[in-house]
């Protein structure tokens, strides 16, 4: 399999769908529905992390932790959220996210994940 993609969302149906789509593009998905994103990222060193903001632990806090940890600071983080607060995209990008998408996502989202992961 290709590059590892960590999918962190509290919705098991969505993580399953994203895992399938990522695997279909030749990448290796790891699904996290338990808000263990930082620990899993340190252990597996994914190329890309898909991060939902609305989980047991605030996704903005997790994003900041991912950027601060030496083991995870190089991972590309794509925020995928259902929130529509004004300025949220800019706030996530300032914290170090590589990209920002709103739910529901379009097929171009998986292409962006593949591009950032370096998948063929």
C-alpha cells in the first residue's frame, strides 16, 4: 500500500467511507473515532491527517498539538468539518492546517488527500 492517511472523525460511518475512498486510491487508511489522533499520529507517522474539529477533544487543540509535536509536525493536516463559523478556515490555516474543507465533501477532496500524500 501507499502512504498512510489518518482519518480522525467521531462519525464511524464517515470514517468507514473515507477509509474506503482512501484505500481505493492506493493509500493506507487508519481510522480514529476515539479522539486518539495525536497518539496514533506519533505511532504511525501518516503523510496526511484528515481532522474533524468536533470530537471528544476540540479539533483546534488537536491541530495545535500535532503542529507542536516533533513526531507529527511534518504531517499534512486537512481539516474536514461541518462547522460554518466565519473565519474558521483562516484560523485553521494559521494554526498549521494545509487545507480546509466543509462537510459534505466533494470527490475533489479525496484527490486533494492523494495529492498531499504523494499517492499515484
